[in-house]
């Protein structure tokens, strides 16, 4: 064996290096196959490939939405952080404009506007505008007390993540980047170790099957072990009472909480998305009904002589028209306070704080579904790549 090694030392020294390269390449292939391509490439349904995360996006979106709904975001808790007085102050200018325009339009529809002298018109507008803070407070109280009837947090998450798959990809990529680096690095170390074993076996047998078999074993075993070491063990342990060991993802709990919360707050649970869900979501009719009732009640209290001038039927029409016009202004008006609402709701820090309270298994669920269903495919591809490279080695050595 020594003579053989001296004669062909370049070959024997290259084997562990090639094995390390196999380990690395199979890991990089597995990582890329996790996320790319976003859309299916090939001849559906079987001949081709779509990234594991994009292909399983519906299931992963459901998992993320369930977690947000059940564990991380309580609509009632966050909506109560909005101060009605501060919100009214933030919305003052657009609400004053909306009140002015709505008053003119509604009274004009009823034939009252032109009959009022200019000073009378001004007084009517001022009176309506003066009631805006109280109206905002009433609407906020209604919304806050019935938030689960007007806002479906799960629907917000599902809609945002379905709208653009790249948001889900970014979410998984951002929180798993160190894990992906760890997997690739493991491929080098594990591959190098198995390559040393492979070198000894080749020297003893010279069998052409050794290299492709070891290549496949290196690709399969290193992929499997690297993925397992990302998540397990969940709790910190010591090997032989000395070497500490814990799944990489479990060790990074605080860092992952910050990253996950940042992406969700910036891309999913945004104020525009929440406003859209409240105003246009499946429960929007309940909110519109609340606002309609609140506006009509405010008109009843401030109607003054309008009720007697118009009569019951026309006065009812005025109330209905005014409430519908008020609802029409809601989308653009509410977004004026986006900066204040984002700061007050504090969704990012809320999610990060609650994530730290998740159990180990619940926390693992943030990333584990991205691997679990198609994990065997990634490992199989690693084994296939390893076997092909091993066979290429045989061809080079024997020819």
C-alpha cells in the first residue's frame, strides 16, 4: 500500500479533496433547489422542477398564518394602542376637507345648500367639522370593541403572502441564511472525513464501484446529517459531557425572532394591508355598518332644524347619503396616519417578543415545514450528484 501510495500519491491526496467538493456541491444544489426556480420549469407534472418553498407555498402560508393568528398577533391588543385623540389629530386635515366636501354635497342633494346664506353655510360646515374628534372616538370605540368582527388577521397574512410568493421566499431566506451557510460548510467537513475513509477502501480494493458508491453515500449522508443538525437537538446538550451541541436554528432564537418580526411587519402586517382588510375584506360589511350607524347617530344629535325642514323621509335619505359619503373617504383618509399607526401598533416588537415565548416545537415550525415534505428529494439529488462525480473519478483514474 505504501508503494502504491508513493507511486500515485496525487490520486490518493485528491480523493478526500474531491469528496469535500462533492459534499459542498451537493449542499449548494440542495439550497438552490429549496428556493429556485420560483415557477415550475420543465414539462409538468413530473418532468421538471420548482423550488421546494414556492411549490409548497400554500401549505407554508397556511402554517405562517396560523402561527400569526394563534400565537403572535392579537388584533384587540394592538388596536387598543391607537389613541383616538392622537389619531384624530393625525387625520385632522383630510377629515376637515372630507367633512367640508361631504356637507356641501349632501345638503346640495337635498336642495338646502343654495337656500342658506354664506354665513349659514359656513356655520353648518364648522359645526360638522367640530364633531369630527367625537366621531373618530366613537368609530374607534366601535372598532376596538368588535375588532374580531371586522378584521381577520389570518386573511391579511394569507392575502399578502399569496399576492407575491417572493415575500414568502424572502421570509424563509432571511431567517434561514445562517442555516444554509451551516449546511454548505457541513458538506465540506463531512465530505472530507468520508473521503479519507474512501481513500483507504479504494487502496485496499481498487474496485470501480468504490468511488461512485462513496460519492452517493457522501451526498446522501452529508445532506441528511446537515439538515438534521439545523434543528436537532432542540435543547442544548453536551457530547461526552464536554462538547456543546444544539440545533443551529434553535441556538439563534433571538436573532430569528428579530428577523422574522421585521419582515412580517414590513411586508405582511403593514398598515395599508390592515386597512385594506378592514375596508375590503370578507368582514368589511360589518365595519361599514358600524360606521354608518355611528355617522347617522352623530347627524341625529347635530341635525338641529334640518330634521323639521326636510321631513322624516328626506332626513333619512340625508343620513344615509352622508354615511355613504363618509365611508367613501375612508381608504385615502386612514392612510394619512400610516406613520403614526405603524409606530403605535408596534407590530414588529410585539411579534419578536411573543416569538421568544414559543415552545421549541412551535418555534421550529417557522422553518421546518420548508424542509420536511421534500427533504428526501433534496437528499436523493445529493446522492445522485455524488454518484456521478464518483463515476467521473473512476473514468479519470482508469483511463
